[in-house]
């Protein structure tokens, strides 16, 4: 589908979704009726997300393996991995600090003076399993078939690295039929992606309409300060990411920003990074990033480079502490941020992952779990912003790592159109 045409359709879908959601919210005579109406709208969104999930596992496997084979072995993989992890950790620290600063400067939650409940409140979220031990062991698949069936991106990534490295070793002097098969599989999955993405505007329309039907427009006013400052903080984070990108990529980083508008809008509307994954890959390839880099760094970023989610978690934990009048020292806040850096690495593939991480972190610091209920009502709106930010962060990081590898000469095959050539062509 034409990129600009799809982008316009998504924007129109967002506006129409808000209008329909507002109408349905006013039409509903009770909360239960509003939820019932939203459940029918959610059918469309659920079908779309299931189709996206259908694509992700084989697409990630095929692109990673073909990328490793084209890199000719594991030496380039190691170099890229080191650069990626340095970027991911640095970005996570910056994201957490921005969230902490905003909550402290604007005193979000202060004055609510909520009473800490005598008994624990069930938030309905599954917070078990968020430990360092569980995360490390979960990285490594006990069954590739199980990892594929459950869309465990990190486990698929690990298996694909082993498989791709082994395939690259036996194909040093000849091209194996397996390589041809995997390259064809990658092309097939991208074609299927085009079919699924043509359904995106309808899914966006349904997702927005459903959220507004249940929560109503008034929710945006009631939580205006929290939502507004959260998006201001996200804008600041975007500014930092693009500034760092400018240092490495020059003016071409703004061209990258134009190319990723569509996947960012899609991630924002559906609150799902998975829905934006195929289009993000396409945008990076159009920008000039070799597929061998995109197919490796991007899936890695989906597990380790979640800038928007990291900032949201520091926002949420400190907001809850302020709402209950719990004074946290700077040392305690830093300790919380370090804890979030560890626990959040297990969030990939978990439903409503960021808020689940928050719910799992609160009891570690004797903060009331009931505070999570303050955020559940508006989590959909916050999730949209943090998910879009995750896409921006992963796109810039992939482009920067590609540029660094090109400078070192680790990419044996240059892309058909280089980054700077593509920008010159576009702006001339």
C-alpha cells in the first residue's frame, strides 16, 4: 500500500474513532453497556493484532538468519551486539531519569493524600515471574517450536543467532538451498505483511473508538495534568533521541523521522509495538540501513530498548508514592530506577507489560499496590504514547548502529542506496 495513502487513512481513522467513541459513550446508559459496545469494537482490533502476531515469529526468524548469513559469521554479530547494548542501557538510564525529574519538579500526585489501604487490593494483573533469575532463564528456549508458538521474540532471537551462525559456517564457500529457502521465506512474509497492513486503518478506528467508548472524553480532563506532562516528557525524550541521532547521522536523521511517521502512528493508535514492526523494518530499509543490520538490531531492541516504557515506569511508581504521601529520598528513587531496569527486561510479550512491571515493583519498596488502580483507567492513553516512543527509539538506534558499522567497514555489502545519497535525492 502507498505509504502516504496509508498514513492519511490512519489519521482519518483516529479522528473518526474518537467521534464514534464519544457518541457511543454518551449513548450508553451504564458502564456495563459501554463495555459491551466496546467489546464488539475490540473484535476488529483483536483480529488485526492476531494477524500481526501470526507474522512476527517467522518474519523475525527469517530476517535474523538471513542477516547473519549475509554478514558471513559471528564477528560482525558480536560487534553489533556490543554497540546495541551500550545504546540500549544508555537510553534506558536517560528515559528513567527524565521520568524521575518530571515527577519531582512538577510534584505529580502530591496533594491527593490517599490513605494506604489496610489490606492488599487485587489489581487483576499477573506480576509473578519478574525476577532476574526468571528473566535470564527465560531468554533461552527449551523448544524452538514453543517459542514460535508463543511469539517469544527474545527466545526466537537466541535460536536464530545459533542457527544463523551455524548456517553461515557451512555456507562459507557455497550457497545452501536452506539459505535460498530462508531468503524466500523472508520475501513471502513481507508480502503477507502488505496484505495484513491494508487492514490497519480499520483496526486503528476500532481501537480508538473502543477506548473512548469505555473511558469517555472526560477522562482526558480528569487526568489532564498527568497525561499532559507525560506527553511533554515524551516530547523531551524524542528531542534527546533525535539530538543523539543527529550527532551520528547528521541532517539525515530528520529524513528518518519522516519515514517512520507511519509505523509510529500505527503504534500510537493500536498501543502495540508488534503492529508497527513490519513497517518499521520497511522504513529503515528505505532509509538505507542494510537488511542484515535491521533484521538483527530491531528484534533485539524490542526486548531491550523500550525507552517510552522505561520512562512511564518511573513516572508511575513515583506518582503513586506521591499520591499516598510517601516521601522517597533520592537514593531510594535511584534504587527504584535500577530495579526497573532489571525487571523491565522481562516485559516483552506480556500483556499490558509496562503497568505489570510497575505492579511487580511496588511491593519491593513497600509501596501500596492499590496505587496501580489510579493508572489503570488511563493506561490505554499512556500506553499509546510510550509505545510510539519505543518505535522511535528503536528506529534511531538501528540507524546509528548501522552507520557506526559502516564506518568500521564491518558491513561487507553496502546498501544499494546509502543514507546520505537517499537524503540528497529526497531534498533535491
